[in-house]
C-alpha cells in the first residue's frame, strides 16, 4: 500500500553528529507519542494556560499598529475601514502578530522539565528514533532498549538549544500530521497543549480574526505600549511591515 506524506520533513541536529531527519510518524510511533503527550498534560495541568498567557501577551506586545494615514497603502486597503470606523478607534488599530512556535515551546519548557522531565525525554526519544529501528525492535521485543538508547543520546549529546529545537519540531509534526482529519481528537489535544485554537476539521475554514482597536485590547498583563517608531519583528514568514512615524509611514 502506498502512502503519501502530508507533513514536510524536518532536520534537527544532536550534538556534533550528522543532522537527523524527522519524518511524519508511522502508526506505531504516533500511538506512543500520543500517550506520552497525554501523560505530560496530566503531569503539568496548567501547561495550556501558561502557553496561552504567553501567546496573548506576545500578540499584544508585538502588534502591528496601523494608522488612518496608512490605510491608503496597498497592503492595508482591504481592511474595509470607513471614516466612522477610524473615528471610533481613535485613528489607529492593532493587528496581533502570531507567536513563533519556538518561543511558545520555550515559554513552557522549564515547567515541563521541572514536573515531567522523564516523560519529556521519552517523548523526544520516540520522535528522533527512526521508524525502521522501531519496526525491528518491535519484532525483537527490544523497543524499551532502543528508546532508552535514544534518551541517553539526547541527555549526553544534545545541547539545551537542540532539545528545545527537537521539542518544537515534535509539536509541529504532531499538529500538522494529526490535523488532517483522521485523528481529530488528538489534533484538538495537541492544540490545547500549546494554547492554540483547534485546527479546522472536515475541511472547514476558520473565521478570520478581525483587527483589534486599542480601546478594546485587554491583554492578560500590563502591556508594553506599542512603539510609534518601528513595526514589530515579523513572524511566520510575514513580509516586513513599514515603520510607523507619528501618523505616517517611513
């Protein structure tokens, strides 16, 4: 039977070894990874709240400020703002920027390490172990030994940055692979773990998020005042936004 990989392959590095390619999980690995994720959620029950708080604060603090004077620029002409709309929001609106996955994972990584270090390392070990090795080990009844060897490799060879990179790749692969429609419940589980809305299921399209006005923005903590001289750093491959000067663009 031929299968099509719907999740892009990713490459990570462990220590000074050659890069390791992380491919979409086969069923055997996917089942075990899902179980470990559920165990981590039980061990760190507030992980979703921590991730959500970080995400909301990042979105607010790094929001793109669009002024009335900028509305004539091509990239902002589809806002659909009328003169009354601009008057109502004080002549400027905030467009939240998505928090990069690596920053979201890094924000909860210490809590997971503190409360579920063993489970976390086991999860990462499953992710980096090739499916071919798991198939052979399953036939030889040596899966535990193979996973233990992968754990020791991570503990002794991987730097902290590399561990976080592997955790980010793990989350991305799980979210993308299981959001395809055949594992809706697990996709929702992973989305809640990372404090993100569930992925749309059955081909549905999520509703567009409207820009926020400054008057209606209520971040969870006291926000930093958006800069009036520079746009936030773009994320997720977004094009660089124009810098904002007092009512104008540079």
